[in-house]
């Protein structure tokens, strides 16, 4: 099997195929007031947040074409001294190819107008949120290495509970770096960040309704366009911070560019005494620290060939907080800890054969480990769990955009090798059994997927998407899945309202988990057994509407996900050994809403995200360690939360200063304690604030407060990583940024 996989991987460069991309295409036509095409006109595309610029000239039909445009916010303008035209703003989403129209006039007829368009969103059926580096920098707490506020503040239905990111009631999400998926089939063991937010230029968050080239992680896909150096000219930036709980989060980054080459690099370090969510209102044994490095290199060999390299190395350490009043360990000072390593490198060759025809080939390597060691005083048992995973793989992308057609075909695959070690020292023979010496396993697996996706503009107001993804997985089980997907978006002329609908299937490969020998015997003695894990299979229905009005944008979505073999995680026999499991079925449905304002009087901008959802599980545990008890009908999943709301704003204040706020309301997660009345825990509201001021172009100071009112409530009481959790206490810290030339 390994030789077959490597043959496929070696075949990638010649297959002309892919998983996803970090690029979009911008095209359009320039015409005069009589709608006759104007040839030879220069058109300039410029990024809003950097110096990245592309130029093109219109052909005899008045058409222009920009390929390999990284996702983000741009302006497009006609550059010709003989004519005047409107400047247009466009959001470029990955895999889209919006069409812009420019009407040129004589300079005497010129009236400067900036037109804002969501042309990218009109072509996709995927609800998408773009978050850029300035928003990350100014949103309270979002720029910290271990923060996910850039997601939870802007993406409806997303939240962090038991130190894990959840989107739409599920755990399984995919991170793409520079358009390359970084595989990680493990859940429940990793707490560290996939990427430092300070290294992100733009993040594209997709939630459901994925095209066939975007894989199968149903609950969220985060496509990161890293910083590239195009916003720098041999400049460095030093970021220093300090605040409550002895926290600091520091980075030195540098970058620059020439006409053909751009580089960016950073080194970072962080530490705090408030790392993980605590099981009580007291903060005890909760320090965390980490450090890492990141680089992004881009080289334009010629007008047709571009080479891109992105690499990262991180190490993180977390103390695991405990409850000093726990009856089992009362009076003891426990020292549980989790140590993690994560590194990846991706290399992409982007070849543009002709306008609209582009090939991207991207080999990658990813290493990830999580090593958990509990205190020898833990009761009823002390656990050791060490896991490491290596992934070697690649993807290739061939996209062809011509007239009304946007065709993408591809193949993606990786080989995976795991190393697993489990140990258990039992201190109460009535509750557990020793696994000593520790048991080790080295399972291997592989995944190969091929897809085809067509986006067809039937008319200027109707776009139809259709695709299929075929996946083969080989591990403890061998599975094949065919995942058809179809969707459509309809734009109402004049109003420019865009209605969309989607139906599709997804397959998520299972973790490589093997239980045998002493561990399996210990499980059997406790009336537990092990069932091999099968992949999760999901069916999704979704419809929604995007409504623009005078610069405001309202987006509403309704979704229903039916899952078979729903991935979750559970502890082994009242210990700190956690294993992935599958639940027979799940049903998750809800409404989501986002609202964004334009600049109001050139000073303020608002956003709102809201989610109302219901997450239900059905049946028994049918994969992983189980006691074979059968569930009776539907029951609430532990991360069900009916209502979540974020309301935020950014205000420009006098003297080159600003204020950024976020108000968060949550109605409470599922109550996991049968002795406490009610299906859900109590609701809570928090307020975050950021105040910043610039002193010239080089120096800025930012004061941030998280949970300013110090609202402390029970967040969840399900027995997961570390047990019960309380909402984090108030945090206040100062961040200083200094930019300098070298």
C-alpha cells in the first residue's frame, strides 16, 4: 500500500490536479459609455493592506485577467491619463473568479466614485468570512499566540469550550496554510495553535457548503494567506506585551520585497500563568509557554512561474489546572502537564500557462505530537499518553477559467505514521487496572482523494456549482467514499440580493487508533471493549441570502447536518487517558447571521455575528472504547449551545487613536451534571476592550482588556480534557509595536 501511495504522490506533478487554493481570479471588461470595448487600457489591482500590486492591459475585446490573486481585499482601477473610470473594491475568495465592469469616460466627465462589490461572494454557495491582519491586530486579544478570537469573534457558531475550538457543534476543522491543507486526523489531544495570528495576512473562514476541492471537515475550514513581505521594504517590527497573570506574548518579524522576490520571517515566544480553562474559579497550576519561528518566501522566476515556500516550527507546554477541593485528591498539589510540538513545510510551484489556465503543485510535510503526563498522586489513576504523527503528502491544482466556466480538477493525498504510548498506574483497584509497563503502537495509514468541480455562470445573475469527491482511506479499516455536491447562487438584479442553496455529502477519515495487549485487557476487565473507528459521513443541507444595502452587508444562513459515526472524545475509565470515539449519529441544525457596516462618517465600523443551533446525538458509541450501552433516542451533545452573539465595533478617536470592542453573549452549554436542574448551564455576557494609539508611523501602543467585568461562571461540566471549566477571569495587558528599517 505504501508503494502504491508513493507512486501516486510522485505522479502528482503530472496529474494536473488538487485539494484547494489560496488564490482567486479577478477578470473584467472595460467599455465606453456606448458599451464598446476599449483595448490597450492598463488596469491596476492593489491590496488594501499592503503594497502588493498587479497590472494588466485589456485585449481587443476590452477584457483583462488577473490570475493567482491571493485571497483578501483589493481595489481595481483603470490607469490611463486619457480616460477616467470608477475605482472598484473587491473581496477575493479562494476559487472564485468575479467579473468586473468598468465604464471609461473623458476626464471632463469624471466624477470620482468608489464602488464596493461582493462579486466573489455572489459566485460561491459557501458562507465565508474574511479577517485581515489589521482586524487581528486591533480586535481585543486576537493577536495573542494561543488566541482564537479572530475566529470566535467573527465566525458565527464558533466557540472555545474545554480548550477546543468548536464550529457548528463539531470538533473537526481543517487549517490550510497558503492554500495547502495541513492534515491532522487527531482530535482531543492538541491544544496548541496551528499558526500564530501575528503571521496571518488574511484568513478566510468557510463554514459548510464546501466545494469538492475543499475536503470534508464539515465543521469549519480556515484558509490562511500568510504575511509575505509585500507590505514591507526591508523593515522589521518588534512586538512586546505584558500584563496580568505574568503574561507576555512577543514577536520579532521582518520582511521586504523586490520586483521578483518577497520574504517574511518571524520568531516568537509567549508565557502566562493562565493557560487553560480552569476547573474552579481559582487559578492553580495553570502556566503555559511556547516559542516558534515562521517564514514565507515568494519568488517570481518569470511571468509564468512562481515559487512559494511556507514553514513553521512551534513548541508549547501547558500545565493542567486542578480543583484543590476534589474529594479524590483533596489537599494534594497535582502536576499534570501536556507538551506539544508542531512543524510543517509546504512548497508550491504556480504555473500560469495562459490567462485562466493555471497549475499549482504543492508537496508538504507535517509533524505533530502531544505528550500528556499526569501526576503520580492522581486518583484513581496516573496516566501517560504520548502521541506523534508524521504526514508526507502533496496536492496539485489545475484550474481553467474560460468565459462562463470555472473548472477545477484535482488529487490530494498523504501517508501517515503514528507513534502511540499508553500507560496507567492504578491507585484504586476497584475503579481501574494497571497498564504498566506502558503499551506502545505504531499504526500507519494513508488517504488519497480526487475531485472535479465546475462553477458555471449560466447568466450574469445565476451561478451553478456541481462537483464530486472520491476518497480512499487505508488504516485500521479500509474505506471508500463518493461525495457529490451541488449548489446554486441567484442574484436579484437591481437589489443585488444573492440567494444560495447547497446539498452535499462529506467523508472524514478516522484517527489511527489501535488498542490491544494490556490496555485492551484492562478495558475488558472494566466491561469495556474496543471497536475500530470508521470515518464520519455527513449530509448537509444549507440555504442563505446575502443582502447589501448602502455599504452594509447582511448574511443569513440556515443549515442542517446529519452525521453518521459522529466524532467525539471520551476518557478511559475515570482516568486522564482520552480517546477519540464515534457516536452512532448526530443531527445539528441552526440559523446563522452576520452583519457588517461600512465606515460611518469615516470613524466607526460595526459587526455582529449570531448563531442559534441545536446539536443532538443519537444512539450508542459505535467506535473506540465503549461499554456497548445503547442510547435511547436523541440526546444533547455536550457542546450544544442554543444562542451565541458577538457585537463589536471599531472607533477612530482623535490624536491617531482608536477603540475596539466586543460584547459576547452565550446562553450556556449542555448541563452534564444530573444533580443540577436544567438542560443547560446559566447564560453569561462578557465585554472586551482594546485602546490603541500611534506615535508616528513606527511606534504604537495598545491596551487590551478581556472579560473586563470579570464575569466568572461555570462554562461546562462535561468530563473532558481537565474536567469541569469556568470562564476565564479578567485579563489586562499592554502591547507595544515598534517598526524600524534595516
